[in-house]
C-alpha cells in the first residue's frame, strides 16, 4: 500500500488507490501526492524560501556556527565530556552551574564551542521526541541545539515570529556577554536552532548568577588528537516524508543554501547537503527515498530513524594524518562501524566510530585531499550509509 502526503494539511496516510484523497481535509491531486523523494519538488520550495529570505533581510542577520549543545543524562555528563576531549581536538575549559543546567565547556581554536549539558530539573521540551525504540533509557540525551552567530537579534526574532516561528522563550535572553534565543524543537528534525549575539570579543559563558564547578576532566597526552580539527558537518537523519520540510525549515532560519543530494537507491537513502560557503560548517540531512516499511525492507537510514527517532546521527571532524589517527584511536579503545573508506586519488577518506553510550552520537573522521572540490563522493556515502546498519 502506497503512502501519500497532503501538502494542504501535511497529513501522511496510506491508500491503495492512485487518486487518493486526504482523509483529514479531503484534498486530492495535485495537493496530494505519493511520497517518493526527488529534487524537483524540493528545489521549487527552496527557490521560494531564498526569495522570501532576501525580501525579509534575514540573510544579513545570521552567520556561521558558533556552538553545539549536547544534553546528556545526569549520570553520563562527566563521562560524555571526558570522552569528547579524549577522541577529538577539543580541550576542557570548565564547568558552569546555572539555575537550570550544569554545562561543561569544550573548546578548540578555530572550532565551534561544545557545551555538554545536563538539566538540574526534570522539565525537558525534548523529552517526547527522544522516545523511540532504542532510546528508552536516554530520555534526555541528544545533540539538541546548533547555535549560529547573529547580529541585531531582536530584529531577527521579530521577523521570524511574524513568520510563525516558535521560540523557547517569548523574548531574547540578555546576559552579560551575549544575547541568546533558540527555537522550539523541530517536528521534522528534533533539532533546535539557536542564535547568539556576542556583546564582547571574549566569548564568555560565565555570567551573573552562575558559578564555576571544579570537575576533574583532563585532556590525555595523546599526540594523534592534535590531528583532529574543527567540526566539518553534522548529519541529521529524518523521515522520508519530512526531508523537504526539514531542509526548507533550516534554510528559512539561516543564511545557508541547498547545495546537492546524493541518491543511493539500493539502500533507499538520500544524503542532502546545505552549505554556507566551501570552508565553513555544513548541515547534512539524510532521509529515505521512500518511507519506512520494516527494518528488513527499508534500508539503514529509515531503520535508524525508526529505532532512534529523528536526530543528529554523527558529528564529522576534519582530520589530518587520518590513517595514523585512525589506528591510534583503535589502540585507545575506540570501536568503529566501518574501516577507513575512500582514497587520496578519490580526494576523500572517512570513517564512522561506534555510537557513544553517553551521547548516542557517532564521530566521523574525515580528510579531504589537495584541491578536491566535492563535499562527498557517492562511493563513500554508500559505504558509510551501509555501515550504520551495524548500529
């Protein structure tokens, strides 16, 4: 039985007839169509968003990625922070206690900041979307928020609220060194998009009403960790039927553009890339070409979303001397979903770690060679997508 989506009311339903009508609002063709992703429909929607964005002046108010917020269970927070400083180039800067959070701050020159958080209270707007087949014991764990640099944040929020965007707070929050706001979790990705307007050159997360905590998190003396650089991209896995909406939502909130998609038909998977510029952090969205049927029939992408929910699957770090780094990470005890794939001749080498038991996230280590001007190769995408079937 085919699955259909109604573009009028966004209802997704199954029907055995070609001329299916929406059971919710009664709409038919062309508002109702069978779900099978293609770039033709997406690019039409993207063009509308880019036009609206320019008209509203959004493009001039938002910049690149500033920080990543990962929330964990309280029992796992210190372990998650220690794991990240032991498997990346990030350094531990300190922990801050505020009214609602304990936050570990991890930093590296030229990289986005990583804030590893645990809530001090049970109120969690992400809790419902964290419920999935394999996440029952992790109701608070996910990469929650990707925070982008903003200017004239008050104006930006006013524009987005007029568009119907919902934020976690009614107004921008004003701190000593920055202003901040973030959206409610997306119904398509489970991600929140945050916006930070720095008021001083020194980026400081310690504010009035917070205090420093002395936690023993230490960077191990492992020379190969210096090979691991900045965050290259994060990849969010979404349902087939949410692919277009997820990408369009992100583009409408940022200054990014849709670049390209790689289709891997036999794995029922599409990898979609949104970019700001060639050398800056990219957003990747992976979805099925057709919707979930069963773990056996659907392929690794839709299987992951079924088992873990829509969420960020992996964080990719640019890595020099990737062969040596990979071998040393294995000696350190890191497990991998796949061996190194790609080659210098192809312009790209990559691998996926096993998912973290503390954050549920996979680390990707990626090396681009010489003047390689592509973002991915189809062969690498195919091998890495297939590897996630091992989760």
